[in-house]
């Protein structure tokens, strides 16, 4: 098909889509004008009911805990897919043979300090997720990122013990399954699935929120390990073929 | 409700995002593009913080800074390898 014909076919579609888009934008409420009752209700209800000062996490792990479980298993399914496609022991060893330690001492020193700081901030985000901004997902991603830094400032041999799948795979199962176990515990006690089981505790402390703390930790473990596996598989896909090819040519 | 004192900050962060997005698209080299995308991600983080959404901002830092570039680089490395192999097979 010629270029002209293609443009002729494109134009009506583009014009239609463009006008619909402009219509939608013009009909939007003004910036910062929130109308839905859901947010207002939650803002008023979550802190008195659950004593968690971060309303977002109180919502995620209590008011709509089932949705969060679905999200966690989306991530879990994605990781299983990546692992099935990319996991390859030989490639992991190839990556180890072909990476060298970064030669600059100053960069490595800063990197090591950043790993420590990153891990500390990640643990803080996970533990205090339902009190201050943060939570299992944010902390988990940061934790895995800090471990990935180990590869950047060291080499693959330093990094490899932290991506040992014989350790990681069961822990990933523990995180994903733990969420369901907390939900089933509520079912066994006679309440609905994922009902908050424990007392609400003192507002603004780690003991507030009841089951929220357990669910937060379960998802923190699941996300942390999922991200470590994801980074490791992609990193080895990136490192090994390139290096092997360069060595061969 | 928008706090009046935050409006200039919001304008600046929206401006940075609006400036960053075309820069990412207009960068042709994929390696540089993933770096520019990281900087663009930081501008999105600023926007989230200014709009009082610290939770997504925290995850955005790592996702845009580490996870996304890594995934892109791995994909590029793979597809380039395929391309090169195809070129080599076509030669003889």
C-alpha cells in the first residue's frame, strides 16, 4: 500500500479519536476537584476504626484487602512467567564468568554505603508502611533495588548468594501464601475472609491496625523476593548473551 | 482543594513532566533513552510528592530508576542478538 493511501486511511480515524479525546478532556472536572464519596468516607473512617495513620495502607490491607490480594497474585503470576521464560542455570554461570569488579574505589565505597542506606530505608518503609507513607510494595521494590546495587558496585559473584533461587522460591511462596493464611484464619474464626482479627492497638504505633501489620509483612516478603527474582533473571539475560557474543566474535 | 501556596510548585512539576515526556520520545538511542526515562521518572516522583501522593512516589523512584531501565536493556540485548544472528545467517 502506498504512503498516500495509508495516510488517507489514518486521517479519519485520527480525527475521530482526536475529537473524542478532546471531548473527554473538556468534560473532565477541574483540577483538584474531587467529587467521589469513597475518599471522603475513608479519610474520616479509617483512622478511628483501624488506628492506622496511613489511610492508604489502611484501605489497601483492610477495606479492600481482597483487591490487594489480587494485585499480589498478578505480580506472582508475572514472576512465574518471567522465570519460566528466562531462568537458565548455564546463563547465570556465564554471567559470573564475564563480569568484572568495578575498578574505581570511590564509586564502590559510595555504592556500599548506598546499599546499607537503601536496605535500612526499605525495612523502615515496610515496617512503618501503615503509619507513615510506604508499605510492603514500596519497601520491597527498594530492598531488591539495594541488592541489585551489590552487582553494580561489586561483581556477579558478590551478588549471586542473594539471588539463590533455592532460598528465594520458598520465601516467595511464604509471602504469597501468608496473605491467604491470614485471610483463612479469619474464615476459621467465623468471620468473613480477610476480616481484621486483632485489636486495633494504639494509634500511630507499630501495634496499630491488627491484621494490617501481618498482611503488610506478607506482601512485603512476596514483593521483595519477586523483585529480586525479576531483577536477577533480567540482569543475567542482559549480561550473559552480550558478553558471550563479544568474546566469540 | 488546592492550597494556594502549592500552585507554583505544581506548575513547575507539571512543566517538568511535560518537558520530559517529549525528550524521552525524541531520544533515538535506546541506551540513552532508558537514562532519559530515569530522569523523567524523577520528575514524575516530584509531581506525585507535590500532589500529596507520597506512596506512589516512593515506589516510582525504584521502578523508574532501576526496574524499568533493566527490563528495557535486557529486551534490547536480546533483540539485538537475534538481529545480528539473522544478518550473519543471511550473509553466506
